[in-house]
C-alpha cells in the first residue's frame, strides 16, 4: 500500500502491479488493512478517515470534521480505530 500525500492517490499491489484505487485521499497519513482486506486511510489535511473496499475500490467516509487525522491503530477485536 502506498499513499501519495500531495496528489492523494492510494495504490495497492494487484497481480504484482502497483494499481491506483478510486478516489482522492490528499494528505493521506495512516494506512491500514484489516483481516477482510479492507483498507483504512486517514488524511491529516482534511481531517477525514475512509474505509475502502478491496474488491470494488469504493470508499466510505467513516469520520470527518477532525482538526487533524494522522496516525491510527486498528483494533479489530474491539471494532475500533
């Protein structure tokens, strides 16, 4: 997984090729993947956190309105970031 901080691209490896997913995640700071292969991306610039479906590449805005959304830790057993 690679997040381009300034351009907002989020890339993942598919079939050994780095492939951009849909959406723009400018200011991407933290990236994480859960046991179901969903991706989570935070933006310290926009104060948002998204969940991205690995099959469709569709993103769901989970949190917005934060003054900053930088690093996070995924605790799947407690169902929280």
